[in-house]
C-alpha cells in the first residue's frame, strides 16, 4: 500500500538547481506544508542564466528575469524565504565549495526535511535524460546532508552541526512515499506558470503538464493529485 506523508514538518528546505525547479519538482508539497504552518525555504544553486533557446538572449538579463519569476512563484507557494547561490548554469560540481555553501544554509536554517532532485534518475525513456545541473545538485545535497552537515569537523566555519531527519528526492524513478497535493495542485499550476521565460504558454501549459504528472502520481498514491518522492531517513 502506498505511504502518504500526512504530517507537515516544522521547517523544510528545498534545494534545487534552477529557479523553476522547486515549483516543478515539489511545488504542491511545499504549498501544502506552508498552508499547514511549516516554515518553508528554497535554495536555488544557479541563476538560470543559460535557460533560453534564443542565441541573442543576454545571460544577465535572463538571470534577472528568472529571479523575478521565482519571487512571484515563491509568494504564491507561501515561502518563508528564498536564496540563490548564484552559480552559472552548467558550472555546478559536487565539490567542496558547493557543499560548504549548502552546509552553511542548512546549518543556519536547521530544517527537519530537505528536498532535492534524485541524482540517480538519469534516463527517462528515449526522449529525455536528466539535466547535469539537476544531477550535480542532487549529489551535492546528499553529500552535504550526510555526513557533512551533521558532523562539526566538516566546515566548522559554517556553523553548529545539524542533523537533517529526512531527505525527499523528487524527479525520481523509484518513488516510495507520496504527498497528497489535491488541495494545492492549482497553486502549483500558478507557480509553474509564473516561469514565463521557460514556459511561454504559461498557465495553459502548466495546467496540462502539472495535472497530468500529479494525476499519475495520485493513482499510485490512491488520491486525486500527488507528488512522489524517494525518501531517506537519517534520524535526528
């Protein structure tokens, strides 16, 4: 029987590569938790400066536009905070610099739950494989959460150690827990639609894509609309 996560954490941090990634990957869950009183934050590793098919696009202007879009989406979701690490698209590596930056934010915010991409999910049929930035972000988050964030001798300048209790990985090929987003699926639609630089058809495309994916996950979870995750339980 599918396991539904019904309790909202006191504090959650979603760490993703690009400005639209949290909304696409787990926007319904973040909105549901925020509505229940959770303190929900996002950390965006890049500015999304290369996210355009237009060769004449100015990367700086695109990054600025995407920051505005992300801010509009954050307001709809009900985020308590949104931060950027300001890496350039395509230049993320699971190295000490990125891990230290992530550890610093986790130790400062001290979330119960961290959400991130599943870095092991690479090939989705014959038509899509996972973006390198998503994979690098996923590995860096996992390596930051365990063991670095929990052990004080890793990056001691990053603040007091903190044990994250749960990691939820979205965009996974192996979901084992689900969150019912039936009450917030329309919030997710609106939030995804705010990323106009990525989805020119806006709300119409967002509604079709979000509903389709959430209905598929909902069938697995036994609810109308859901988001699925691969869970790691780390204690704490």
